[in-house]
């Protein structure tokens, strides 16, 4: 039972438990060593927001990005054929932008529906920044998040940086479950970052050097998880991928079990496809590949999926053993160890105050883990079935509640009446980007599920 708590690799879990708490100390030492190598000039940043039927949350997302404390910033929003009021909301925000004449640049385009990856590539061509940050249209960016992401690019070898995604709608049971899961997973991401073994840079808080995206040919439009594919492609090319817990971006999680199940189906399906595409990275000795990633992280992830298929049987055996032997010690030890880990994660979290509610669920964290495993089990079995039948997968979406529309999230100022951007046409022209503009959606264009 204790080994079950550590997953398929107690060694990896133990290393992560040791390294993750040391993240800030090690990163501070690295920054001191870099010293004079820090960037001579501040890079320009483009934030890309693809949107599809996001009328309830897009305004909060746009306003949060424009409230960033990073000065050289532009925001590019591409509407992927929405059938709701997304374009209408954005047109109003663009008008506010033009009237405010504040620093920055805001670009909006509306296109026929062609999928998220196409919208991302369109936004990329409209942008002019040295660094690219992608944000989901149901997310809110804390004011210092962009600056914290940019700091890691002082290292010229860093090609991608993942931000710290947190769940904003955590008052419901399903929201609390996701809040717990994200805290647990992103804690261990700190250890993987120190070892350059981050292979998933989620699209809700992803960033890249423009140069690496241009070199690799943009986002893959043939896969439903373009974020996982891109970060894995960067690792395959020998690029350094990092994570910063200080760049906090709040997102709206699934509001019900069906939405959560659909989301995890997309993630699992996309990751399996990505692993197959980059199967040569497994157990690779190529100099460009990270050994920790190729020899432990990726193989252990596959082993974990194999064990997940056997988990119903393993749980049945554990229950039967406990029932017959009346030996509850393994369960007690497992629950206690997991509770201690959760308490430690909460107390060391960068947004500790917003995570304190998880202390109440620490004693039953083991039950939450099994519920998450049940969601992952259905996602894995459905993914394998689709792959075996050569079936694709459309974009999974749940009903948005606009969790950030009514009130600001922690550390984010209240919404303002005006946009905080104004034209930065000279820099855009140098990079060949078009002027700020709005293209209305083509009439009669049908929407397509993604």
C-alpha cells in the first residue's frame, strides 16, 4: 500500500520529494551564478489567447493580461468561429483599447472554425514578441506572472517555461478535487524542472521562445493536445524546458464529472499519441535527450498507465486482504504519509492562503487519489479503444460558468473600465506583423466541434 502511494517508481517519487522543497534555493543559486549573463535587453512578449464560444470568461482573461506589470506586452486573441457573443465582447474591448491609448498592443481576429491549433498558429503570425505565452480563454493571469516567466529566459538554453496553473472554481466538490490534484502535481513539477524533465507544458500557462517555435514549424494542427506535442517536440530537439511556481494563472476547471471525464480523455488520448510519435525518446542515449526524462519519467508514465489498467484488481485484492486479516496498518500508514505530503505542499505553496482549505481534506487525500484514478481509468480505456479502432477525438468542452467574471481572484486588481493597451505599431512593423485590426467572422460559416 505504501509503495502504491509512491506510484510505479518509489525512486522517482523519493527524488521528487527531496528536490521539490529545494527548488527556490537551487534556482536562487543558479541566478546568482548567471549574474552578468542576464538579458541585456528586456524581451518583448506576446500573449496568445485562442477562443471558441468563451463569451462568459473572455473579458476577465483579456483584462487580467492587460493588467500585467510587464511593460513590453501585446495580446493577440483569435476567435475560432464562435457561435456565441465572443466576437461581440472582443470588439467592445478593442474599442476601449483604441480609446484608452495606453502602452501595449491588442489584436483581435475572428476566423472560420478550424480548431484550436489553427487559431494558435494564426495568433502566432499576428504576434511580434520575442517570447510567446499561451493562455486559455477561461483563465486569469496574475499581474506578475509574465514577469516571473520571463525571468527564466535569462538562461539562453531555456526554450520553454510552464507556469503554475491553479483552479479558480474550487468551492464545489469537483472543483475541490481538481484544486487538490493540481497542487499535488505541480509540486512535483518543481523537481522535474530542476532535472530538465518537464515534458508537459499545459496550454493554460505555456511559454516559448519564438525562435524555437519558428524552427520547429509552429503548432501541430493534426493533434488535439498541441501543447503536450509542442513541449515534447522541444525536448526531442534538445531544448531546455522549465517550470516556475511563481507565475500563477487561475483557470476554470470542469464543473461536473462528465466535463472532467471528457477533459481527461482528451489529455490521455493526446499524450498516448504524442508518446507514440516520439517513441525514440524512450531509453534514448542521444546526447540531445535528457536521461532522467528518457530513462525514468517517460517509461514510468507508461508503466503507471499499465498499472492503472490493473488497479481495479489490485484494489480488490487489498480490500480482500484487509477484510480477512483485519490488518489496517498498511492503509493507515498510506493515508498518514499522503496526508503529511499534502500538508507540506499546502504550507510551502506560493499561494498558501488560497490553499489552506485543502488541509481539511488531507486526512482523506487517499480517497481523492482513488477517485482521480477512476477518472483516469475511464480516460485510458476509452483512449485505447479509440486508438485501436483508429478513431479520432474532437475537442471536449463543458459549460462555462464565468467563474472570474464577477469578482477578482487573489492578487488580481478589480476589472477596470478601460483597456490597458494602446498601439505599438513600430515594433510590430519591424517584425512584419500587421497593424491592430479586427476581421469580422465570415457570414454563414458553420461551427465545428473541436
